[in-house]
């Protein structure tokens, strides 16, 4: 009977609403009736969600419904309690339901996040596993040390040595060459190091027949051998030196440059005019080995250089018939981000992890501080 009466009231309210004949005192209780049915539905949905694993969409729907009822109550609590006195305490229940749903939503969100993280970690492990398999299948570039990497360097070899000054030079390879005592080497480098470090070690041992460089450097032995005629030296502009390395890497036999036109550099070389300006033809280098030093590399030969070490090292890495890279840190294939790689592994034939790097500075320069102390002294005092 109560159900029949309620259905008739709903039909009557709809009819009245359509004809705009519902008095305000009747309309508000009818609105609250629908509010209470929403509350009951929210309670039922909350109980059902508590009994089973819920999705975030279901919880969000229940929260929205509960929040709507709660907001209506806050707007008109007196009407709510007067019309249905037995539901006076329900807003507290609604708040409990809402808090419960919020906690459940946070728990499920964390579970989903943990699940995604586990999936990502699993994918990373799969990638590393495949990378190790690829390392076995592809050419094995890994060498135990510098001696193993330089095993086939013979007397009369033409070597490129990367770096700028003493920064980024292949220290381990140079030290190994000095011990191997190979002779009549032609060295292509930005400079010849210093007396007791870098290429200076090879000069002291009389292992270098010819030096191709753009800067003599802080090397008294280099100067002595040059002036005495013991050492053949080809000094060329630094930009030309870099471009001759680059041309070798790009597979270009020669190029034209305005640098050196009208000077001793141009003696015996072809010159040509382009658009009213004279250019000098320079040939790409042809090196048996390129020895470079990188900050980080992987087993596939991909290299990352740091700061000033990027001078000449990436260009020479492309240019050698056999490129040998020594790195401060060696990682597995796939560990380096592609966007951070300076030299792709396709150019590198052998790689090893170096040790005991000195990283000397040719001329330590510090600015003066008030009181006559230099920065270095100020730090130590």
C-alpha cells in the first residue's frame, strides 16, 4: 500500500510540475524524498563496494553521489530534519561513507601505481636481458686493458690521439704505447703534450717520427727535437686539423678552405678560386688507429664525452680505420640514453675501461684575491 501511495505521489508531482501547479510547501518535501533515495543508494553502493574489489570509476561515482547529498544537507539542514526526523543523524553517516571511499580510492590508486612500477621494472629487466644477448651476438668490442686493445699496433703506424691540450687525452693508451716501445710513429693530435705526460712520453722514448699538430704546447723536448731536425713536424691551422679529421670520418677525400692561403701552409698544395676568393685544397687524414678517451661508454661502443674532451675526440673517433676508445665508466648496452650519445658505436672497434686517470692541467690559472693571495692559497689557509 505504501508503495502504491508513493508511486501516486510521484505521478502527481510530475503532473503538477508539467503544469507548474506545485505549491512550494509540497515541492520541497518531494525534492527531499529524492535526496533520501540518493542517500540510501549511496549507502547501498558503499556497502557493495566494500564487499568486492572496486574500480576507481565506481568509487568516484559513489563519492560524487554521496558528496551531492551532503552538500544539499548543508544548504538546508532544517528542511532535511523536519521532513524526515528519523534521518537527522545521516550527514554524519554520509561523511563516514565519504571518508571511507576516499581511503579506498587512495589505496587502489597506490596499488595501481605499484603495479605499473612493477611492470616498468619487468620491462627494464627484459631490455637488459636482450641487450646482454645482443652483446654476445654482435662483434665483441670489449678489451681487458689498453695493452689488449693496442695488440696489433706496429712500427710505422699512423695514430690519431684525441683531446685538447691535456684534457681528454687517452692516458692509458699512451702509457701502454710507451711500454710497447713501437717506433717510427706518426702522431696526429692537437698538441704534443708536456715533457713527462701525454705524447711527451713517446717523444722522450724517441718513438715518434712525425708529429702533425696545430700547437707545440708546453713541451721542451718537442721543441728540441724540432729545432735539431730529429722530428718531422707538420704544423697546420687548428680548424684545418679538425676538418681533415671530419672529412676522413665522412668519407670525403678532400675539401677546400681559405685558411693558409698565401702562407707557408699553402706550399706545394693546389689552390682554386671560388666567387673571387682563393681556397686551398686539403686532404682528409688516413690513420691506421684513432685513440680516443670518453667519459662514459657502453659495450656496443657508444660514447659520451664531457666538456672540453669533446674537442677532437668525436671527430677522430669517426676517422680511424680502427678506433680504440678508453672510458672512465663502462656500462651495458642500452644503459646510455640515445639523446646523450656523441659518438655512435658503429665507429668504435674496441673499448675498455681505463684506470688511474691523472687529468693534469698544463697551466693552473687562478685569479688574485684581496691581500695578494691567489684563490688556491686562500682555500688552503
